[in-house]
């Protein structure tokens, strides 16, 4: 009998989890001859999340959980879930029902009947989201697809169903800075995308502030593109050429017209501009260096405080 693992990353989701559980239970009734396991990953919640999960576990044997020693972030939770999963097929879902469980049946059929290795989902609308957030997200996807070799699908969710083979491929990428959407594109395989309309979270509130999203976007860029480094090199070359031209102009002008000492304001402007650009380029290099620094430390991606996988 094929087994499907449902991985749910949870950070302070005490209100959402019971609703999620109720909904997923309704939806798996459509599956015949299929076994399920739910792996709840408690990402260091400081509300009652773990107790809510334990409560479910006492009633339902399908429920398993891993609880972190502190908040390690959603990417770490996904990684832990994948490592602990035992299913032939694995899916990743948010606890807030923004990844509609009703799609699961379609996703499963697509893999079984159409020979895909994975099925991803993308929201075609961003209804209910702040306008500025949607706008920045759109710009981000345009930008990262220009500068990166792998393709990031606009509106793609982490909600995917994949075969064991794809899961193992993702697990073989051991990097510390994990940008799951990128890793998923990186491993390749035959992927079909299903579309759905954005839905609001059922309970609780979003854990992603605007600033957190900006940092997450930067993470995606440094993890999957080195174009910014090339850009800063070109910027350097461009300014060297410009300086060279200016030197020529000044030499010729001094020979032809003498050297009246003036131009202090323009000099200050140039110093400001050039040092700004130097700092900017240093910043870009610093981003990559800091990621490399974290990578070479080989710190664990997550630390488990408590788990029950029986
Ligand atoms: N999440 C997590 N660790 C975190 C932040 C979020 O495991 O540090 C989980 C969260 O519980 C939810 C999912 O990731 O199940 C998506 O988070 P959220 O709904 O807050 O993000 P949004 O949908 O607003 O982008
Ligand atoms: Mg959400």
C-alpha cells in the first residue's frame, strides 16, 4: 500500500492546527488503499502548539511529531520533516490551511497517472495580501529569474507533492542556508504546476514581517545566483574607465587652458559617489562571505528537543 507523508511546519499555530487536522482528515477520505502519516514539526513555538499536537497524537496514530529546541525557521522545519518522513510520497503543507488540502487528490493522481515526479502549486492571485507585499514579490521573481540559472515560479508555494526519489535528491543538498523553493527547482525532475486562488489563513497570524521577507529574498538571491558579484566587478571596471577618461580630459584641459584651481564641490560629489559604490560592492561581497562563513561552520540545521515518530 503506498504511503503519503504530510509534513506540517508549525510555529505558534495552536489555533490553526485543530482546524487543519479536521480539514485534512476530511480530504484523505477520498484516497483508497493509501496509508497516511502526518509529521508535525513544532518549530520552537512558545504557545501551546506542542500540547495541541500531542493531544492529536493520543487520538490518532497517524500523527507524529518532531519538536525543536528553539525556532529554527520554516526551511529547517521542512528539512527535518523530510528527514523524518517514511512515505513513498511526501507533501509539505502550512498549518494555516493556506495550502488547500483538497488539491492533494489531484496532485496525487497527476503523479500516479501522468508520470510526473512532483506536483507543485502556485497561487495565481494574491488577494488579501498588502499591495506593497505583492508588488515587491513580483519584482523579486522577475529579478531572480533574470540573474539565476534555475527557474523560480512566481507565486509558487512550498506546497508540493513529490516522490521519494525527489525527496532524497533534496535531502542530498546539505546546505545550511536553505531556500526550499530554489532547492526544489535545482533538483529538476518532471514537475507539473497546479494553480489555485489565494486563501486567507484560518486562524492566528502570519510570522513573516516585511523585513523578514526582504531578508528571505536576499537569501534566495545569494543562494542561487552569483550575478551580483559579477555586477560589482563590472561596476569597478566602469568606474576605472571613467576615471581614466577624466584624467585625460584634465591633462588636455590643463595644457590648453592652464590650471585654475576650482571644482571643489564636484570633487566632493565624486568622492561621495565613488565611496558609496565601493561600500555597496563591499556589501555584496559581504553577503556572500557571510553565507560562506555560516556554511563552513557546519552547524546543524535544526536541533530536536523531543520527538515521537511511532
Ligand atoms: N513557520 C515555521 N517557522 C517559522 C515561521 C513560520 O514553521 O519560523 C510556519 C508557520 O507555522 C506556517 C508556515 O510556516 O505553517 C507559513 O507561515 P505563515 O503562514 O506565517 O507565512 P505566510 O503564509 O503569511 O507567508
Ligand atoms: Mg500562511
